C-alpha cells in the first residue's frame, strides 16, 4: 500500500512545528483528541528492539495549573539560592508556562531499560542511550501533531532541578523507576503561527554526501 502523504508533505508538516511561548490557558482541541494523538504516537513510535521505554502523562486544565504551582513552589528556594535575579527571571517564565492549558509529560521507565538489557545482553550497555533517542522520537511526533491540530507548544526540562522532578513524580503518581525526560506545555497560540525557522548552520558544515 502506498502512503497517502508524500515525503514533501511529511517534511512540510514537520517544518510547521515551532517553539511557541506565551500560550493561552485554553485549548481549541479537546482533551479527548489530544489523548488520541498521544495514544497514536505511542502505538507506532519506534524504539530499539521494540523495548518501548517511553511513558507519558497527559495533564490538562486545573491539574496543569496545580502541576505548575508545585514546580514553582519547589523551585523557588533553589532558584533564589542561585540569586534573586535568577528567580526574578525564571519565576516569570514558569508563570507563563502555568498560564498555558496542558502538559504532555514524557518519562523513561527504568525497569523497561533494565529488562531490555537482561533480554538483549550483548546490547545491554546501549539501552540508556537508546532510550534517550526513543523519547526524542516520541516527543517530536507529539509536538508536531499538536501544532498541526492548531495548538502551540514548548518543551521544558524540569529534571534540571532534581527536587522538582521528585515532586512532579509524587503529584502525578508515577512509579519510582520512572525518570522525567521532557515536559511539553501546550495551549492555544497567542497570535498567528510563526513559520520562520531559526537560522541554521550552513549545510557545508552539517552535511557531507559520500558517493
Ligand atoms: C533536546 C531539546 C531540548 C530543549 N529544551 C528546551 C527547554 O528546556 N526550554 C525551552 O524553552 N526550549 C527548549 N527547547 C526548544 C529549542 O530552544 C528550540 O527547539 C530551538 O530554539 C529551535 O526553535 P524551534 O523549536 O522553533 O524550531 C529544546 C529543544 C530540544 C530539541
């Protein structure tokens, strides 16, 4: 069966994805539809040896606000310890993330990585790295799909502050072996979708064709 989208259409869709800040606290796309999109990504996204280390928590509406309240409260003393100026900047950034509508939280299952190493012993030393690749693939698919539905999104990494990760795990009630990999905030866009791709290095530096 030939695919119903061409490579050019697929690339145009992928190129539509941008980092969007200042998101609104609304979503024109229903929670049910976002859940369908996330489920669809989990149903086909690749992983090494099909070991599937990715876990996702979808958090919407008031729960998203509560999640960000916890992030803000836990990070405050730590960021203030880094300097009042750091807190002044980041508290504003975090409040803007709280103001968005929902979060798609990406975890890595430590138990699944351990099991993969036991099952495929010759590649055991690779499964940590493979899991990093695998989550990135799932993240880009979800991020792109949500923006194709008309939403905006931005990717955050709260695991940078370990006590914050611990509080997020508690609030979202995930198993101990999970580790936080990424946090995609989403919501309606504050303005027209930005189609400008940030400047990239010249291909002469990033691509070499050998033939
Ligand atoms: C692995 C990775 C980590 C990122 N981490 C963050 C982050 O912690 N906070 C943030 O605001 N953006 C983050 N970004 C978004 C990048 O800053 C953004 O993708 C880049 O500037 C290019 O802009 P674009 O997303 O519009 O193409 C991350 C992107 C990637 C791929």
